C-alpha cells in the first residue's frame, strides 16, 4: 500500500516492515500518484507505478556515469559506457522485471563515492546516510568514508561531515519517531540485520560455493565472517597508503568497489542482490581509472549477478525461495564471483600498473574541408569515367568522408547492445510455442462424435481451437454441441462456427450441460477442429470416459489447452489472413489471402516450418526482421551522417517507436515490406553518394545492383515497395543528371539497371508464387498469376468498406486515430490490449522535423544531398496515399517512419552544428522517447493492467480507443 498509510504502518511498534524509512518517502509519492491516476491496488498498473522510481534511479545513475565518462573518453564513448549500465541486463531485471529498489541504493552509493572522489566529504556523508536509510547494507561504504576523512586530516571536514550526516538523518527519521522510544531506529535496524540469519540466502559467494545456502549461521561461521570484515578493512587501509600518490578520484572509486565486492563474497547473511552496488562501482572505477581490467570485471559481475538474481526469481515464482545448496549452476556462479574477487584483490595491489584505455579522439568534422557541413574536395570525372586533374564545383555537397562512415569498436558495441535490448523486448511474450497439431476433420456433412462421461457432468464451458478448411476458401461449418441422458434423445446446447474469422484461435464459450452424453456434430465437411476441452465452473478439465470413433483426436493434446484465450495462444487482427496463408503455402492448399504478393507470407511459412503452426512460429520471422531493422537503421545513419552519436540516436528512436514494436510482433506482411525498403535505400544511398562524388562505374555498380535486388524482394512482399521504387527512380535520375556529360558512365549505368531493376525483380516476383503454382488442380499457372495482379490492383484501388478505426493519410502523423488490434478477455476493471500507433516523441516531433527539413532545403545554400535523399524517400512512401480513396489505416504510415526518424536526426545534427542544441538536449529527447515507450508498453504488448491506468494515464484524446 504505497500511500500515506505507509508512514503510520512503519511506526507501529507491532508492524513488521522490512523497508527502511528512507524509501517510504518514495512509496508515499507513488501512493499519491496512484490516487491521482485512480489506479487500484494491487493491480498491474500499481505494479508498474511502483517500478517507475527504480527505473528513474537507473536513469539518474546512468547520467552520473555519463557525466564522469564524457570528459575522460569523449562524448560518444562516454554515452556508450553509460549505456553499459542503463541497458545492463542485471539493472533491467532488477528494476523493470522484478521491481526491486537496489537501484536507489546504487544511485546514492555512486553519488557518495563521486563526492569522496571530488573531495566533497560532507556531501558524501549525506549521501551515505540516505543510502543507509534506503537499505541497511549501505553501511559497507562507511569504512571508505571514514578512511577518506582520516586521510583529509581536517577537523573542519570531520565537523561538517558529521553535521551534514546528522541533519539528513534527523530530517528523514524524525517523522517516524513520533510515539517511539529513543532507540527505536537502532532496534529496527538490528531486526533488519537479524532477518537473514543464514550463511547465505541465495548469494553466490563463498558460502554458496561451500553448499551452505539457507543454513543457519554457526558460531564458527560468524567468527570467520567477522574476521573477513577486519581483513577487508585492513587491506583497503593498506591499499590507500600504498597508492597514496595515485590520483585521489580513481583511488577512492576502486577502494569502494573492492569493499562492496569483498564483503559480498566473504561475509555471511548476504542475499543475491547485496552485490548490486559493486557492479555499478566497477563501472565507475573503470571510468576514473581507464583500466580495462575493471571493464572485464564489470562484465563478469554483470553476468554472475544477473544470472543469480534471475535464477532466484525463476524459482521464487513457484514459491521455491531457497536455491538448492547443491545446485551446480549456483555453485558455478559462486566460484566465478570468488575468482573475480581474488582478481580484484590482485588488481588493487597493482592498481598503478594497469593499462589504461586511451581517450576517444576529438570528433572529426563531417567534411574534409570547410568545417562541419562544409563541402568536401571534389574532382570531376572525365567523360570516359576517369578523373580530371582540376577541381569542379559539385551540384551537391558530399558531407561525409568514407573514413567517418566506417564502423569503430564503439559503433559495434552500441549497435550490438541496442539490438540485444530490442531483441529481448520484442521476443518476451511474443507467443506460445505450443498449439494443437492433430484434430478432427469431418469427411461428410452432419458428421458427429459422441462423448460418454459415464455419469452426468456439470459442464460450464468449452474451449476449442479452430483450423482451416483443407480446400482453402469454402462455406462455413457450424459445430453443434448437444446433450443427452441416454445417448438417443438429443438437446442442442451450443453452436459455434468455423470460418475465416476463427482460424487458429482459442475460443471459450459458456454452456450448460448436465447430462452423461455430449455430441459434437459438424454441418459441413473439410473444416478442422483441432482441440476441444470441457470445463466445470472452477475451470477444471473434465475428461470423458469413452468416445466414439475420431473423438480422441479432439482430446489428445490437453497440455496445449491454455487457461484462457489470448494473443499469446491465438491469432489476432489480420493474422487470420496472412498467418493462415503461410500454413496453406506449406500444405499446398488454396491460399486464402491474395491481396498482397506472396513473399512475406512465404517467409512466415519458413518460421512455421521451423517452429510449428503456433503463435511463435507464425510471428518469429517478422520479429527477427524487426530486430534486424535496428542495425540497418544504425548503418544507414552512420553512413549518412558519419557520427556515432547520430547513428545511435536514429537506431534508438526506431527501437522505441510504438509502431515498429507493434508491427514487427504481428504476423502481417507490413514488416517485410518495410525491412526491404530500409535495405534498398541503404544501398541506394551508397550508390547515390558515390555517383555524386564522381566515382567510377565499377564503384557504383554493386550498391546499385543490391538496391535493385532488395527492390525486387520488397515488391514481392507488399506493393508499398513499388512506391519506394519510385523514390529510387527519382534519386537515380538525379545522379544521371549530375553526370549527364559522362556518356560512357550514363550508358553503362542505365544498361546495368535493366537486369537489376527489371529482370531480377520480375524473376523474384514470379518465384514468390511458387507456393501458388504447387497447389493441385487447375487455375494455378502463370496466366492465373497474372490474373491475380489485376485482382490485387482492383481490390486496392476500389475497396469500399467501413471500419471504426480507419483513418486518412493526413491523420496518421497526428495520430488522431490509432488502430486497436486486440482486446483480451480480462476482468471488468482490467485491460489487455494491443494498439498500433506512433511514439508521440517520434511522430509529433517528426512533423516539425520534416517542416524544418523542407525549410533548410530551400534556405539559399548548397542543397545537402542527404536532405534531398531523405525527403524523396519520405515523399515516395507518403504522398501516394494522398490520392488513395480506399479504406486506409494508421499502420500504412509504418513505411514512412524510418525516413521521419532520419529527418529528425538530420535536424538534431543541424541544431548541434549551429550551437542551438546541446548534447543534453539530444539525450533528454531520447530519454523522453524511452519514457513514453515504458508508459505505453502495456497497451502495445497485450499486458494486463488496471483499466484506470489506461483510461486516465494513456488515453490522451477521445479518439484514442485502447479498450472496449
């Protein structure tokens, strides 16, 4: 109950409260927000709200690390180092997944050590006091603080530190001291320290390695534990003296890190999260020392602490709160932690001999002369493709030298890290890997199965999983359930329909059956019913005693029957068309969905062939391509802007855009089209850049051919890629116009395009229809394929229909009407939804960025080819929809989003170059994008949350429908 009752609950003498008083203030604020937002407790919404302070502490700690890393490593490398903490799996698991408060402890320990390193000991004392009032294990920092005060040899420093510490202590503790005894806080902390009377409580340390997990502390254990503390303090005192000539800041950071690490490794009564501050301090020490050995220890501790905590939570969810003392993996983690601790002792001894990483070089200009944004040197080629000796003024600036576009180690680190983060987010709860595989397919009209329960049963509901018809399109089949007392006289009880809207979905329906016999009959043959389960009023499965022929096939996979239908186990929205067709491709059945080219559905079929016809199987290929779009965006932005910071910003914005997340987790063909658009424009930009720079035909031929290849693959997935091809044609024409005097180059380039933009795409498009050609029977030849193209055109050109979530092209960037894909069957006060919309920080800022880009294009200076390229790409994907009169939806804007993001990054670049934006502005903007993604995640992912949270916190406009 994170409300004001938390205060009074804490100070009740009989109340058992394991959270120290410092964090109660945070809970109080959370409680106020909970009331203001009308979020019930307990609920998924309140759980999310409780996690937000810890997430904010993670962000603040990352900012502290960034502030320290930036002047030592450079801006880009500093951001990369800070991201090692922000996107650390241990950090993510602790706050986002588990909702623990260790991030607050780590934050104030970092602040305290920062203050010690800076010589601001009174501030350090205040931070340590706050840390101790948040979690008692923060007392581990006290020896380091006292040692720093002792080294200072200043009575004033001692006095001010005591004053600051006492003031903070009194200020925070006094509100809880009303009606309490004078020593109440001491007794409370003693009780907290006594709450873990074990050698170790799931902490992978010395006692975990010795098989003593969950064993009560003996007198001998207590002796050795206390002796280890004495030795640890003695060693850090010795190290402080030994390295007294070393710079103060790195010395104190390492001593703090070593103290926390060794106490966790050697003391009794530790639990799995007590080593959390050591991980943060390892990164802090690396920043200040620039000793790569610290980086390796940080990575090692990240692995062990994440694995330990995740392992504990995994078993804890099943109420197994103590890891087995003989668990091999737990003891392995303990051994690794002890090895790292021993290595840390050695590193402490040789601290002045470590190999430091060099600081990042100063950022280079984005052009070879003229400063940022200036024109590069240019040599005009001769008519035969060779270069003349004299310079010529280019029609466009070539702003990024090839050397700047190359990937550095930092680039690889950032793109791999960001891709892994998105992969985890995208794959979590993507869908079940289980679904029924056998079923009942009636061979004749009015076929029936009879189930004999042996005695009358009170059946309250049935849950069933429908499939397709073996001949593709056909009339529906009605399934009827009837009951009988004697097996001869039947009463119809329930009927449901197998049709195109029920394929590969679990449906649960109430029923009132109280007889011995149940008959299941089908009106038409051909449709498959995969599984059927009878349930009582408590949701328990009821198994018949006997069944007629064929009936066992409906009951043979009870392990695949879910507790309730949801997107996790069923198709939703247009998956019933595209995902179904993937299945039909594999089984040579007449394809149901023919309004889009087949390649996207063929790629879905690959996922189904690998993982089965289940939600994970029909979604995984699109999700993998969505993951791959992150490094593709990074590559394109790095090539275009030549700066790590801007490439990271582009990939980051795509990672946390709502539409990208939603559309890459649903089995529809949009993601395949957008993926190939990114690829074709990546290679088209390489061609465009080289052609404008006057490079030879040999240098431009390969990227141009690859652009044509991916144009063919995209066009065979969705026709929006043909729009993209129009943009490629305009860009191609620009390069030809620029090189119009070079007749040999023109001829060779145009001839080169014939196979790669005409022949190869035509062959790919035709080959994509191979699953259609393999369907038995007439009507599946080449001529029939051509007929389908006319059908597709007429469908898209003349579709007349109504839909409550339809929206026009001008409404998409404004997000006037998001589309509600899925609404789960949950309690009346809860919501489980999946919505397709954009991140306001991306789409709304994108509107301004596009307007600013257009102004920059015509602002009286040499036109930047990057700006021309991006605006043409955006226009090619967006403007064709202006003339489309058919029914359209907001997801049709998905293909425009990468260009909008790159234009945002372009404007950020201009703002930075002109001194109007600081690095803080850019990071603040990225932080806002991430925050909005976290806030809206529930209605993007199908997560069950409190309805009041959705209504009051997320529904900003009446046209935003996120629930029924």
